[in-house]
C-alpha cells in the first residue's frame, strides 16, 4: 500500500516569493531529495494553479512516502519533535498551509512507474471530493472503472485516485491528466464528445457531498512535466 503526502502551501504575498520558494525547493529535490527532517518523501510534483481556476497564489506539493505506513510510522516515531527543522527554513516564504496523508489505489502509478514509463501530465485537473463516511473505497473503485473505460481514447485520463487518511473514508483526491488546456476545455464545452466521462460525471455527482476542482501545472523540475 503506497502512502503519499499532499501539501497545500500559501506563499508570502509579495512579488517573487512563490518563484523563490519553488526555485529553492527544486534545488533541494534535485540535490538532496528532500529537506532534512521532513517526512522523507520523494517528490512526484509541485503544482501551481492555473490563474482563474483556484486560490491564488498557492502551491500544491505531492510526495510519495517511503515504505508505506511502516515508513510513515518509523519516521514520526524517530522524529518526536513538535516542529520539524524545515519549518524554520521556510518561514520566510510561507504564510501557512495544510497537509493531507493519502493512500493510493492499485491503479495509481508509483513514482518509479512514472519515471520508467515516462508518464507526463503537463495539465492536471485536481479534484477534492467529499463523500458520506465509509464510501471512499466504492467511489475510488468507480474512478478505476472510468479510467479503464477512457483508456487513452481521447488523449487524457485518470492519473491517480487517492483516499485521504484520517477522514473516516469520506474524502478522496482524483487527478486527471491532460496534454493541454484546450483538451481539458473541450470536456467542459462539449461533454457529449466524451460519453464515458459524461456518464461518469452524472454518476459521481449522486455520490458526492462536495466537490472542488482546480487546474494546475507542474513545475519545470517535477517528473510529470
């Protein structure tokens, strides 16, 4: 079972702050893998919302944690400090943020699989979906079904589906990969051209209690770019 760290980061509201943060983080990822004292994850992507589609400015970080739940437990049992070292490093570039722990589905590629298959996702529709407690596994099974139904037929599809841990199985994150914004826009302007996706949207709406989608792009140093 693969476990992931999902970060929502609010950069300082001043010109150049987000760029500085991402540039320094990119150097850390390329040279150190991760900042000392953090959860030890391997970076899959850092995304920035496309203007007009979400909170701005904001950065979304996405990391695969080593060794699943065992790695999660080992890290935090061996790092009992209340505040980890990277917080001091980033205080000057952040105003706040929040984290989620995610559990990947069996149809979600790991970072090693992404690298081996050279998976690219230059445009991602990032959906956060809330459900009735206990129904996340069923919802994610249905996401797997639509992934198979699409099967690269239109040049886009499901990149991954994740259950958010510690939410009583009531929240999921679904990532959709698109080659460009035009293809994504067509799914909105001409839904009947994509009957498998249209039917999924109608079916999934009956299961959801809340749904937020934001269009994001990966940084130049993210493997998905």
